[in-house]
């Protein structure tokens, strides 16, 4: 039981990190980014290339991949999504337009990765040895990934709650029109938050690549799980992402260990539906009137 819970916590921590980027993009910029998982997989391939081709540690590679992902997502927001934002009459219309635009972007990115890497599964051996942790044997790469995930999550929390920029971001998430009245540059805040969400996706991709196999078509799985966590936790709520991610990871680990690994996806959706039946706005979401 202990090893299953520990595995679930490590997996849930990764799910929470993945979903934090998407909840920033949707909760603040109001962009439902269906290509989110493709950016994660692209970062995993970049980490694989840096490690196998240049012997650069994935943890060092974070310093290269994450800033590049930030710049790329900022450019995508400015060039592709800003015209949609300007012409959308309201936030609901923007959501629909962004779904269509990023759905098309998904195929562009996935097709490019298939052309470059093919449909094979990739992995590499990094910190692939067992270590003792709280009396159990776990893989060192998973434990290290969990440690970095905790640091990134803590840094994001402090940035959003202890800085003026973070306060501005939260104000835009609550009411972008009121935020303009207090001299907050809403378009710029939305662009930077979208880019930050993409950077978090890249960080998650690098960390996941150290202990999971992946392929060019794996992105949709991570997009789906990120959406489940975001909706379960409550759109735009970071604490909700953490709780929902941990719940999803624990349920997967326990079912895989004691029931049947083939049922993990079914349990994901069962948990998702159960939460929405009880709290339609998510665990920490606010019901709209």
C-alpha cells in the first residue's frame, strides 16, 4: 500500500504541474489551448535530443528548453491568438475561437514531430537506479522529478501571491474589465501568462521524459488529463489543480496496483464525473450565477 501511495503522489504531482500551465492559460488569458500536450511532448523530444546528442542533463536542459518555450508561446499568442482576442465580442466567443485555432495548431505541431521523429516511442536512461525513500524503494528519476515539481509549484505560488505582477495576473483572471480600470495592461498580462503556461508545459515535458516513454502522438493524452485536472479542481484555481492532480495520481496508482492497470483511464473519468455531479464548478471553483 505504501509504495502505491508514494507512486500515486509522484504521479499526481506531475499531473498538477501539467495542469497548472493550462489553468493559467485558460483562467487568465481565456484561451482553451488544445495543443497544450503537443508543447509538452515537443519539450520531451528536446530533452531527449540534448541528453542523447550532447550529454546535457535534463535538469540542466530545463534552463534551455523552458525559456525557449516561453518565447515561442509568447510569439504564438501575439501572432495567432491576439487577432482572435481583438475580434471576439466577449470571453465566451474567444473560448470557442481559441478551441478551433489551437485544435488546428495541434495537428501542425504533431505532424511536424511525426515528420522529424516518426511514430516510434522514445526514452532514455537518466538516474535509472533505485533509492530508499520513507522505507520504500523508488526510482531516483521519479523522486528527482517530484522534487523539482515541488520547487516549481512553490515558486509559481509565491510569484502569484507575493509579487505585484502576480497580483495583476490574479486581477485579470477575476475581472479583466475591472483590471483595466486600475491601469493593468490586460493584453500584455494575458500574453505573458499564456507564455508562462507554455513554459510550465515544457518543464513538465522535460521531467516526464526522464521516466516515461513518449511518442509524437502522445500529446493528446496529456492534454486530456490536464483538462480533467483543471475542471475537477476549478478553472483558474491553483490549489484545485494540486488537489485534483494528486487525487488523479493516487486513483491511478491504487487501481493499477490492486485492480487492473487497464482500468486507470476509466477510473479517471469516473472520478471526474463524480466530482462534477457533486460540485459542477469543480472542487474549488466558484459557481456562476
